[in-house]
């Protein structure tokens, strides 16, 4: 299958739908940091079943949904679709009916993920297994980033084993083996639990028979209790009905008394109502008179209050007039002060303006003098700077030449020493080269070690085959042992259960007769039907109930023709001889019915199926189970089981010994396999050491020759540098000799410095004079501005004082007018008060007359109310008596209802038919209620003393027997399933070891070649460590870059570790190529030379396989090697966009143009 395209919608920063075409060759993903390049890779991992939010750089899986920006709202759904080409039909069977597979993973915020393949819902596990079978997936070797490279560098050898598993293609096999082991452990746990349950159920089964007998007695007591409860409730019902009739007669008498007293109360209420009708008019007249009097009194109080208010207001007016006079005087004083201040400011302005007229000319003269001296100073300073620069340049040139002369002298001496050293080293290396015999010896040792490895490998294969056969034999014998153990355990369990049941009713003091009998198999039911519970009596005469030994009957009555005596089938004590001599056994029920009428006194007939016919007519039909028959059957079954148990136990011991033998053989085979694997590992180690020694010697020889060549070239360059250095020394000596000393320039500099010092002093004095004159002029100008502001402020104050004076004068006029108006009002109030007093006297007289009349009528109403209350009290008393009687009636009805409910609840009957339903003759004379209750209490106590009773004992025993049988069958199924699972796991382990060892050889070969390609030399190989079993072993990396010794990877430098890890990843990839390989910035730690090698290797792998590469990079060299580029940008903040360029098409267009 091939990856065709990847679609993203709402995934992380890809808000809008985008599509990445995954075509043949190498596709690059480029863009600035933070634009969302890695989101494309994470989308691919996510759709392949990634379940860790941390791997998606999030806190929870919902973080992969677009979270919103300042301009775009957050989304609730993210979806990624991956399209695969299945034209070769190599997909799993359930998905292999389509030429194209579309895998969709969709997540909704807060609801989790869902997966679909071609529109069908699937599990995450199905998607993960699909990609695992394709040698890819979210965590496969084909998904490589800087973190994966770093993790591989820092991983332990056992952690690197996963690379071999991927190369061997057993990731899915490993997962299936793990699932099989989990199922095996679960099956073994279920088997243990099932055995425990069977033992527990068999223990429970022993008590069910005893519980059945208790249940029969419980039912008999229940029938008696029901009869007595029916009699008791019937008597209670009769008593409740009699009480109800009596209370109803009392209720009729109470209702008549209530009617009489109701008439008396109505008459008293009529008289009271007539008086009450007249009272409202009288109360209205009295209220009107009182209201009129109150109104007049209120007017009097208002006049008095108004008089007081006028006096208070006049005093307040006088006080305000005095305050207004004082305010007017104050404002006049403020106005005068402001006018005086304005005159003072005008005088100051005149003085300042006069002073400013002569200052302008003085300031101009001071500025001209200052500028003239400043110009002269600048000219002298420029001349001094030029002379100083000239002298400094000359001295610097001289010092530089002297320093350069000294440096060249030192360099000449160093180069001379270097030539001597290089010449000596070159001569020594030339003397060393030529020792080739050691190299041939190491090559021969490598060939011998390889031959030993091949021999050890064949030995290991033979040991593995022997171990597999031994394991299969042990598994088969274990299954037979489990079958034999199951048969033995089943018989033992049944023996223990039957022995427990038969022992349950035994008495150590008086053993029952039934245990002394021997019954022909098949006649247990016949004996049980004939004697039943009589068989439980002992033959010991000391027992309260027992069998006595009597002599035979002198003249026994013969049995009917066709009946055989039961004594022919039963052997037992002599005490039973008389009884069984009178019992005949017939073959069929029809014969029993025919011979029933022929029986004589004391005779009985029984059939083998348990039917009984007695001489007095008593008959028991076939199938009625008896405890004696059951016990006899159990005893016969126990004897049969013990007969069967001996050969079964012997067979179990034989099978068990055979299983022990097979286990010993399997252990020996495993030990031989471990030894063979250890020998193979030792052979691998010796071969690795031989290869290391050979490679080291070859590298040392090649390095020595390379060093001689490089020393020759270096010696040539050093001699050339020595000659050039001598020439430069001679030229510098000539330059130093031509330099002159500038004495006149130094004298001129000294004179200029003195002159500049004097000019600077004069310039400072003139600048201070100019600044003082300028500051005085500025201060005068600022003072004029302040005076103008103050002048304006004082004018505002004068205007405000005048306005306030006018306002105060107007207020004084208003207050004077108010005082004149209030002075005339007290006389008017005195006249009004005199008239009001006359009206108050008349109103008080009228009110007294209406109040007296009202009191008389209210006294009459009080007497009528008293009469009404007495009659109503008597009526209430009568009604209360009626209510009490009604309550008695209701209580009597309730008692009847309670009894009826009790009857319905306890007996499921009605009061009228309770005797009939309880099968009691209505004409029968019933005992008293007290006698019935005493007897009922005794029956209930007797039933309660029985304790808990299982009424479903017989049904439960049959159900439990069926349950135990079903569990035995389930146990056998579990044993078979466990055997199959162990066989499957053994097969998976064997296949996994073979494929893993094959993959190790292939990966090692690819790794050795790729290491040399990426490093341009050196050597490296892989080693299995830490365990003999390849499925548990670790993977160690031994590497030797050019010019270095062989060492483990952790001792290499950072760049060397990255290249070594990439070589291993690509070796795994070449062993089991995946349809796609994703490389996320793996070239970041590499320099340009290594990046070039890395890109060339990618190009070769692409041409040699069908794998499609997707590379995320920032490196320009890597970008140049891409067949097409996808650019990820953020045209809008927080929202990624995707553009693509096909570089191959672009080159074709350029060449054609």
C-alpha cells in the first residue's frame, strides 16, 4: 500500500481544510519557526492511532482542536483523513475489498475520538494493527524526529530491542502474543475460581435434603396457623360489627339534641341583631359631634402656633438685617484695597519699561566680543589637532613596524622548529609502514570466527527444534493429566458429597437399620416405599424407638401369585425378617393394581419404581420419592464410585508420572537450547572481537599511510611559509630605517597649547558678562507678565465687590418689607381666636347628649349578647357530643376495615367468606377468641422455634446439581482452552525468535554499510546483550568513527551520536521498508558535509525502494534535494496555511525555456 494524501481540518493551527499530496520521492515541509510545520507530522501520527496527549504536545487530547485566536473563534471538532492506495490488495482481509482506503479520525471537544475506515466505524486498536502490519505507525521507526534520535542515543539496550522487532515485522506478532498471555492468565484465574466455586457448591448441596424435611413440617404448621387465624379474625369481625351498630344508635340521639338547641340559638340571635341594627346610626351621630369638636380645637391650636411663628420670624428678620449691614461694610473695604493695589502695579510697570530702553545696546556689545574670542579659539584648536594627529600617525607606524618585525622573528623560529618536528615524525612513520603479516593473521581469524558462528547457529536451530518438540509433548501430556485429574476429582467430589450426606443423619449411639442393609441395585425405591421412615429406627433395644428381633411367623400367609418376596432382594438383620416377608415385589404397575384386591391382612406390594399397594387400600403412586429410597440409592452409588475410583486413581498416577517425565525432558531441552544460544553468543563475541582487531589494524595501516601523505604536504607548506616570513622581515627593516623624528612640530604644539589656554580664560570671562546681561533682561520680562496677571486679578476683585454690595442692598429692602407685613398679623389672630372659643362650647354640649343615648343602646346589646352566648354554648356542647359519637362510629368502622384488611392480607379472603375459604364448617361451634389466640400463639412460637427454613430446598437441590454439572463441563472447556493458548504462545515465541535473529543479521549488515557511508570510513556493528533469549535480549551499538577506537555509542561526540543513530534507524528501515518515512528536522545537529551525505543517502534509498519520504527541514542543502516543497505560513496570526511547489516540474520548465 502507498500513502497518497493527508487532509486536515480544524487540527491545531490548521483551521481551514488543507491537503498534503504524498507522492513518489522526497517531499519537504518548510517554513519559519512556530508556523505549524510539526503539526503536519503530528496529524499523520494522530490519524495512525496516537493516544498520548503529551506526544501531541498537549495536556489533553482536546488540545489538538483549533483553540481560537483574537480574530477567529475556537472550534469544537477536528478531523484528519489519510488516503492509502490498495490497488495491490495487501490490506487486512476485512478492508481488502476496496482499491483505496480512507482512514478518518475525528474528535469532538469533550466526547473523545472516533475512527472510520471507508465509512465504517472501527476501533483504535484496528487502526493501530493495520499500520503495525505495514511496518509503520505512530511510534514506528519510520517516524523520526530529533527527540526520537535523542531517545535512541540515551536508551538502554533492552529499549533498543523494539527496533529489531520492527525490522523483523513482529510488532503485531508481539502484541498478539501479549493478548494471548493475558487471555491465558485470565483463563487460569477463571479455572481456579471455578474450582473454588464447585467445592463451595458441593458443600452447600449436602444440607439441602435436611432442609427439605424441615420445609414439609413448616408447611403443616402453616396450615394449622392459617385455620386458627381465620377463626380469630372471624370472631374479631363479629365483635367489630356489634360495636358499630351500638355507636350508630347513640349518634341518632345526639343529632336530635343538636336540632332543639339550634332553634333556641336562632331566637337569641334575632333579638341581638335588632339591637345591633340601631347602634350604627347612634355611633355615627356621636362620631360627627366629636369630629366637629375636634376640628374646632385643631383650629384653635393652629392660631396659637401661627402667633408664635410670627414672633420668631420677626426676630430672625431683625438678625438678617444686621448681618446684611455688616457684609456691605466689608465689601466696601475690600473694593478700596483692590483699587490701591492696582495703582501700585501701574507704577512698577512704568519703572521696568524705563530700565529696558538702555539694555539692548549693552547686550549686543557683549555678544559681539564673546563671538570674536570664540572664533580665534576654534582656529588655534584646529591647528593643534592637525599637528597632534600627524605626530601620532608617524609614531604608530613606527611602533607597528617594530611589533611586526618581532612577530615575524618569533614566527620564523617556530616554523623552523615545526619543519624539524614534521621531518622527524615523517621519517618514523615511513619506518613503521610495511607490517602486513599481522593484517593477514587477523583476516584469517575473522574467517575462522565466522565459521564457528555458523556451526553454533546450526546447533542452536537443532536445540530449538528439540525444545519445541519437548514443549509440545509436555503440553499434550499436561492435557492428558488434566483430563485424568478432572475424572479423579469428579469421582472424589461425588464420593465426599455422598459420604457427607450419608454421615449427616448418623448417630454414633444408635445407628439406623438402613445402614445394615444390602439392597440389590434397582430395588432401592421398592424398599424405601415399603418401609419409608421405619428404616431410620435402630435395632438397639436401648433406643427409645427400635426394632425387636421376633421369631418367624408360624403360619405365614403366602403372597399373591406373581409377586416375589422382598427378602429375595434385601439382606439385613433378623429383626427385619417378619416385615419383609409380608412384602411382595412386582414388575409393573398394572400387575400391582390387579393384585391389590388379593392382599391379605398386613401384606403389601411394591414396584421397582416406588409404587405401593397396602392391604387396607392405602396406595402410593410411582415416582413419590422417599428419604429411605434416596439414602439407599446414595449408598449404592457410593459403593459404585469407590469401585470406579481405584482404576481411575491408578491411571492418574501413571499419567502424572508421564507428565513429570515430559517436564524433565522439556527442562533438559531448554537447558540445551540456552547452552547453544550461549555458545552462539560467545561465537558472535569472538567473531566481533576478530572483526574489531582486523578492522582496527587495517584502519591503523590506512591511517598511517594517510598520515605520511598529509605530513609531506604539510612539510612543503611550512617550508614555503618559512621563506615568505624571512622576506617580510627584510622589508620591514628597510621601512624602519627610512623613518624621521618630527621635532619642529612638537615645539609648535607646545606654543599652541599655551595660547589656547589664555584664549579659553578670556572667552570664559566674556561669556559670563553676556549671560548676566541676558538673564537680567529675561527677569524683567517675566516680572511684566506677572504684573499683568495680578492687575487683571485685582480688577476682577473690584468688580465682584461692587456686584455683592448691590445684591446685599436689594436683600435689605426685601427683608424690611417682610417685617412691615408681619407686624399687623397678631391683632387679626386674636379676633379669630375669640370667635372660635364660642363655637367650641356649643359643640361640646351636643356631643354629650349623643354619647348618653349611645350608652343606653349598648347596654341593651350586651344583655342580648349574653343570652346568645349561653344558647350557643349549649349548642356547641351538643355538637361536640355528636362529634364524639361520630368519632366512635368512625373508629368502629375503622376497626371493621382493619379486620377486613387483616383478613385480606393474611388469608387473601373476605370477611363474609373467611370460614368457607379456610374450609371451616359454618355450623361448627367455634371456640372462644381467648382459646383461639392462645393456641395460635403456641403454633406460631413452635414455627418460629424451627428457625430459618428453606421452602425451595428440593428445587434448589436439583438446580444446584445441574449447576455443578454445567460447571464441570465449563472446567473441561477451560482446560482445553488453556492448552490451546499455551500451544499458540509457544508457536508465536518460536516464530518470533527465528524472525528476530534473521532481522538482526540483516540490520547489522545494513548498519555496517550505512555507517561507513555517513562517516566516510570507520566501522561499526551491533551486538545482542543482557539475555540469552533473543526476545528478551538488548541491542548494543559499537562504533568506531575514522581515526578512533571501537567504543559504545554513548562515548561518541554529539554529532557522531546523531549520525550513528540515523545509520541504525535507516538500517532498520531498509530491512523492513515502510510505505512512508517522516523525518522531522533530523538534519539540525549536522554540519554541511554530513547533511550532504545524509541527502545523498536519502536519494539512494528513494530510488532503491518504493518508500515515500516526508522531510521537515530548515537546511538549505536539504531543501535543494527535495522533489517538491510544501510551505507552511501564517498569513493570519495563529492560522496556518499550506502552499506547494513541485521542484522537478519547475526544473523541467526552466530547461525547456
